[in-house]
């Protein structure tokens, strides 16, 4: 029982980390561009992301009751595999980050943060739905998502500000790889 609990906790941590790579990347870009993210804007961005994850997970749990017994686990794992593959082939969150910040380029406003949070949360919706249709409500997932998203916003911005554009890779690809591996692990 303890092993299952630790496996579930580690899965939730990995999932929350994978879902936070886009927000980390966007904030890294803002930090590198010396765009200030006020605390309220950061809170709006994080809250929208966590609310989408939580709401889609609850929807998945509701749908679980209506699906045949074998189907939910397959759907949940398949959604993670598809999401991981799509993330590996999708465009960079840099485009979304640059598009979101239009009014005052030196500061990310709350409406811009809301747009950014929602735009970067499509994977949160799919992952939450996938987790929900597996038949298990993961009550710690929103908490882990809140914690890791907060660290991603503050850490991404700070690292972007210090490192500017020195990294030779796109950090958003790490999220796709983690989701793909997590989905394949669940299918096994």
C-alpha cells in the first residue's frame, strides 16, 4: 500500500512538473526580455492554470461513472501519450508569450497573464481529463501543480533574467518527453 501511495505521489509530481514547463519557458522569455511580472499577474497566471487542471480532472471523474470498466484507464493513458507526442511537435511557448504581452511591453498585466495562463493550459485540461477518467481523483495534483507552477514562474523569470538566451535547447520539449514517458508507463 505504501509503495502504491509513493508511486501515485511521484506520478503526480512528474505530471505537475511536465505541465509547468510551458509556463516556465514563457516566464524565462519574459525574464530574458526584462519584462516584469507583478505578483498579482503571476497569481492570475498560476490560478488559471491550476483551475483548468482541477476542473478537467473533476469532469473526468464524472465521466468515469458513465464509461465501461476497461475504457477509462486506456483513455487516460492514451491521452497522456498523445499529449506528450503533440507537445514534442508543437510550437514554442515563446510565440504565445510574445503575443500575450501587447499593452505595456515592460510589464505583464493581469489580463495578459490570464490570456497567457489559459493559452498555456491546454495540456492541463487534457492531462486533468485523462487523470479523471482513470477513475481516481488525485487530490494532491492541484496542490503540486500550484507549488511547481509558482516555482516555475518565479524561477523561470529569475533564470531568464540572469541567463538571457544562453540555453542551447527549448525547455518546453522536456514537458512533452515527461508526459510521453508517463503515459507509456501507465499503459504498461
